[in-house]
């Protein structure tokens, strides 16, 4: 995720390597991207994924829960939630899966779909910048 964010910032900052030497934390990079024009609606999902990443990194044995993924899902704007739900239903249909709703997925599967969504948002922003 951070790599995709760095690529996005490099498109706007002429001498990104100078900025990179400051060893900015991920959350600062998110704020910087928002301040440079990335849709502010993406700030919460980008920071939410970092929060979950930190739980995995700093809590040995951390188990992802429905509460974790529900909280992350809640960080998305309503139109992005519609995109997530649409992606779920298309994938579910193509895989002939019996899960009736996104909420019925296991937390790890919910997380994967949310993480892929936010990464794709950043990649699409790269193409627009």
C-alpha cells in the first residue's frame, strides 16, 4: 500500500527522493497526498488499512475479527461501499459462491476485498495525476 502511495506522490513531487530522505511515516504521506489533491474521502480508508497493518505487525497472534473489518468498511464513503458490494456480487457470481452478502464473508476475505479496493483507488489516482 505504501509503495502505491509513494508512486502517487512521485507524480506530483518533482524531487521526491529528497522528500523520501525524511523517512516520513505512512500517515504523513496519506495527509500529503490528500493535501495535493487526492480525494479526501480516501483518507480514512488509507489510514484504516494502516491501523490494521500495525495490529498485525505489533501484536503477535493478532486475529482479524468481524469488528475490525466492519470498522474498516465503515471508513469508506457510501459510493465506494457500493463499488465494494458490486465487486463482491460479481465475484461471488463468477465463483458460484454461496455467500449471500459481504458481511457473511470471513474477516480475512472481507479484508482482502477492502485492501484491494483501496489499493486500486490509489492506482487509479496515479493514472489521473
